C-alpha cells in the first residue's frame, strides 16, 4: 500500500479512512459502522476485509512499520547498531547532516499517513494504557535510546565533548519533536519550520561537537 494508486482498493480505503477518523476522535471514539459509512460500504462488506476494528488498527501499525523501513532504505540509514550508526553519522559534514535532517523531518511532518498515526496515538494515550505505551515507545523512548547509543560512540571517540549520552539525545530530539508538534498541519509554514530546524541543529553542534 506504500505505492500510491490513483484509485485505492476498498481494503486500502478502509485503512486510510479508519486512520483519519482515529486521528480525529481516537481509536475508542470510532465505531466500525462509522468507518464503513465513511468508506461508503456496509458493515458486512467491511468485515470481508477486516475481522474487527482491532484488525484494522493492527494493519495500520504494520503499514507504519513498512513506511519507516521504506524511509530507512531510501536514506540508507543504519539499523540499531550504535557502531554502524557512528560510522554513518560520525563523519557527516554539517551540510550533509542538515540535508538528512530535512528529509526525515519532512517525512514525519508531511506524510499524511505518518502525521495521522502520530495524532492517533497522541489522542488515545490518555484512554488506553496499551496505546500510551506504543506512543511513548515509538515517538519518545525508541528515538532517545537509539540516539543515546550513537552519541555515546561519538563521546567515546572524541567527536563530542564528554557528556551523558542520554542528556545529549534529549537535547537533540526534544526541540525537533517540538517543531513537529508546532508545525503539524501548517504546510504554508514549512520554510519557517526548516529554518528553526537548521538553527537548532547548528546550535546543538556548537554545544557538543569538539572543534
């Protein structure tokens, strides 16, 4: 489904309509009947494609994972290994880092599926402990854990000044996540968002990178 079709199949339309509704009302606030009505089909027809609302949700999670893998492949991003990540990021020039950051930032900001996925989990985290855990792990803890490993390598190898890697990771990620939330749904302010992103990354480099 990651490839765009001019006319999505019914199963894809169900998935996209459900995600749109979930991102506005939360998972618990949407019924199967409402999803079917939005797609323009009957409940019985929907159940031919998905056995339950939870099955639709699980398919949304799988699609998000596929889109993340697609981004990693497109940008040739390393996996979870900190040494491999250091080899990729530790030698980047500032211009290359800014260009890479732009592409990742815009993916999260502008991809309709990804932005709705984030809104869905952000809404539902207050109603479901399971989805709250997913939200924290996906958008908070996983990012901080991965970046902490990379920054630990950069401190150990003398690229960064000595500092706690997790603190470095939080100082890097928190302003970027703020910008995602701040400019979500404001396509006319993309240049403003990218200018602030550039300023943040340059200031981060000034503070932590050894001369």
